[in-house]
């Protein structure tokens, strides 16, 4: 298990462990998750992240989903624009196998 301390505002420890280590020491991983995210690797690649519910809520609290915005009363009065990109491809509705670039 590896602990890395990266000073970002409040002190937080990033821990990395293999899936085998996690299976053998799950309680140690949950204790480490109280100090920051625990990255669990499988064959050397990140596969899962274990974190406290407080950290999860803090991360997801700032993310608003478009469905939530559309469900809000008074949203019809708000300006909502989506950016257009000339690089996006359009599908020709008459020929589903062809893609036409703008």
C-alpha cells in the first residue's frame, strides 16, 4: 500500500493498493479512506476508488444534472444555450450509414 500526501487546501492522503492487498486488508483500506481516496488497482491499472461518504458528497454536491435543472420551476424563463462546434458530425437521417461533417 502506498500513501501519497499532496497539499491541496486541507491535508488529504491519496492511497493506492492492489486488489489483492485490498482483499487481504479491507479494514485497513476503509481506515485509509477516512483520510482521502484509496485507489485500488487491478493488474497495475486503477480499477476502483474507495472514499468516505463525506468526501463523495462533497465531490458530487457541486455537480448539477441537466434533468434537475429542467425539473426546476421557472426554468422556462432561464436562458439555456448549448455551444456549437463545427467539428461535430451530423448523421444523415435518410441514409443511416453515412455521416456528413458540418
